[in-house]
C-alpha cells in the first residue's frame, strides 16, 4: 500500500534548569517533568522479505536513537546556559554530578531545535523527522516542524 504515514514515540524525563538573566521566576533553578514526542514520516516498507514490512520505522529503533541522544543525557540533570556563573555549586559533587552547560538558553523552544539536530542525522534512509513536541508543563509546550525549517 502506498502512502505517507507519521508515527510518534513518547519519551519522559525529569530535568531542572534556570534561565540566565530572565525577568521572572524561571531565573531560579527549578524542575519539570518533560514529555517529548518525536514524530517521523515515511512510507511503510513493502518488501515481504524485510522483517519490518508494513512499518515506517520500528518504534524500538526510534527509541534506540532518541533515548541515548536526549533522555539519557538530560534526565535528572541540571541544565544551564554556559554563560551562567556556576563555579561555586559545580564543585559540590554529590548533588551536582549531572550538570550540562549549553551554548544556548535552555528554554523549551531552544531544546526542541537542539533535539531535532541530534535526531535527524541518525534516522534511516527514507524516514524523515516530521515534528518534535516537548511539554515542559502539563499545559505548555514547544513544537519543531521540519516544514518550518527547510
């Protein structure tokens, strides 16, 4: 059967961050329970000899791409802009072993752009990244669409 299909895998992780020089409460370190939705698009495999026949992409294969690139890195981490003054608490080791200093302000918007850049190059041939949707709270999210970024 011919046609394009979108498939989505959901991921969950806990992460703390703070926004450097922000004018509200988010300038303080605080945490979120993130929900990440990664959507790819392609045509289902039609080769009867292929064990993945009928699939755009095996959900397990998508998990093997996203989990080490995003979830395993950011889960239970403190994420900050590398311009933030972090020297004093980075040295308090038992509590700050998982700190990531990024080249950007760790907003939900910037994170979806970052995640798209990490995931896109590792997708199989004939499968494209369609959308990244990241919920920072139950009612607030950012989305990245390939069609907006061509």
